[in-house]
C-alpha cells in the first residue's frame, strides 16, 4: 500500500521480505528533487520474512564534515571521519551494507578503508571523479564497479562532485529474476507470481 510522503533528503527503507505492494508519493514545494532507488537482494533465509517499512527524515541522517571542506552523509553502516565514528540510521543488515553520500569540492580527495570482502560501486551524480591510484575517470551519471581492495580513494576533478558509495558482502547464492520478483530458483519465482495473483504475497 501507499506510505508517507517523501521530501528531498529523506530516505525510505523497506525490507520487502515475502512481498510488499508499494508506491512513492514524492513532495517538493520548490526547486528540483533528486531520488535514488537501491534494491538489495536478501539472503535466501530472509526472503520469506514479513515485509518491513521505515521512513527516515533527512534530519535523522548524520552529516559529517570532511577535513578538506567536503562532507559525507552516512545512511547505512558507519564511517570513520577525523577520528570520530559516524553511524547511519540503518544498521545490522546481513550484507553489512554501506550507503554513503559524499560531497567533494573541486580537486579534493576522499579516502576511507573498505572491507576487503565487499563488492563496492560508486555512482557520480554531480561532477566527474577519479578513482584509485590510477585516477580512472568516472563521469557524471555513470556507475563504476571497484576492484577488490581495502582502501577507497576518490578525487573530484574540475568541479565539485557528489557521489554515492554502495558496498556490501556478496551473498554467493543463485539469483533468478522475473519482473519485480527476485528469488533463488525458477520454482520460487513461479510460487511468488502465484502468491501475487492469489493476493497472498503481501499479507
């Protein structure tokens, strides 16, 4: 069913579990509004848990200043900035998901340790950035998958840059997708579709 209104900077966090029927209702009184949707696959053992929903107002999402004039918004997991621990409102996920929103002035850099066993990608949504020691360029509107490593290094190029850092432990489980349904086998997909047709998916 429909949930609350979304405003710029708010986060809507759902665990779909066995199923949820959902629509957003964004509200913006003036200016432009950006929105990002990130869908995380649940481990097989958690796929049939009841759905969970949570609205997180922007005021509840910590923002830390970086020493170079930039900032980081910590949505999920934890960041270590200037000797301080900055914990986001989303914690305790099985995949140990990291979800950060980083802002860098032109020419400035962001460095942070990353779990070596995670898969990590960046999405540049304002400005262009350079990644790693070889300064591989990622332009605005593009996503870059990082190679394995224990250190994230990003530099804003000619203009200020804003980018998302998304990271998590790989599940290493089979994935079968059909439309909005994501399960671990064709049989489970067929059952999910039948549950949806029967009206029992989101009970």
